[in-house]
C-alpha cells in the first residue's frame, strides 16, 4: 500500500466521521434521504470520498439503501428503541462492572478529563444538548475499552456504537436531560474510582434507564 492510498483512505475516514457527527446531531435527520452529492456539498469534498463515506455509513447500519429509491438515514420505531436500550443496559452494565475491576489510573484520568471537556461545551452548559465526539472522546467508549473484554468492546464500540450515539444525543435534547446525563456520568466515574463493580454496574444501568424514559420523545413512527 503506497502513501497516496493511505492518504485517500485517511481522508475518506475523516469524511465518514464528519458524516456520522452530522447524523448524530440530526443535521441528516432519521428517515431523511442522503446521497453522495449531499455529502460532497456539505463537507466540500469530491464525490469519491463522499461515495466511500456513504458506503461505510451503510455498512455500519446508519443508512439503508433501497434500489431505485436511494439511501435514507436509519429510523427506529419505539419498539426498535426499547430493544436497543434493553441490550445497551445489559452490555454497558457488564462493561462498567468489569471496568471497575480492571481500569487503570491513566484510563480513569482520561475519563475524568473527558467529562471536564464535556461540561465546558456551550450546548451542555446551556442545557440544550449533550454531544460527545466519537472514539476516545466518548465517555461510554472509554468504559467499554476499559472493560478488558474484547468481544464486549467489539459489540459496543463497533456493532452498536454509532446507532447508540444517535439516540443518546437525541435523548439529551429533552428538557433537563443534558445536565442530568452529565451528573450521571460523574456518578459512574465515582463508582469506577471506588473500584466497586456492583456500584459501577448499578450506576451505569441507572443512567441508561433514565435515557430510556425519553424513548417516547425520540422514537420515529411506531
């Protein structure tokens, strides 16, 4: 693989990340059409990286493609979201339990720094929404990695990750939820620092149950 190929792949990944953030923020709303041309125009790129980004969005389950109709951003019904949150509570609760036993001091410091960064964001400070960038800047992502369970991490950080981000963000836009979610994150961090697996799992499950209560405000058609 030559340098130009690596550069193209890196650029395509950057366009994909920007497209994901736009979907998470609702700039491409659930159920809306999305095309190579729209991605290219929005991010000021050529059609090639836009095409690659759209393909990856499809592979990650963020868009669905229908022959002769095109691509649309994924939209879940209320029942879909209930199932997603039930799975999330079980998997993230277990990840947090394991993390309490295995997390390093460096990983705890990273999570704490992430929360401090989140709290300084204008939208969260105003209570408008709670947006977390993907990957290492995401509090939940960090806990999944700290669990030390590769299979669990793969489910949470690959198979379900971007779908969860969409609905976590939409839940955070409900009145009062953004600041409440930050407080819950801090309670989770405190439990992790105490190295108490039962307390950590309970704190994470409580956090997800609170998000689940907003399903009626964030679901698409039933």
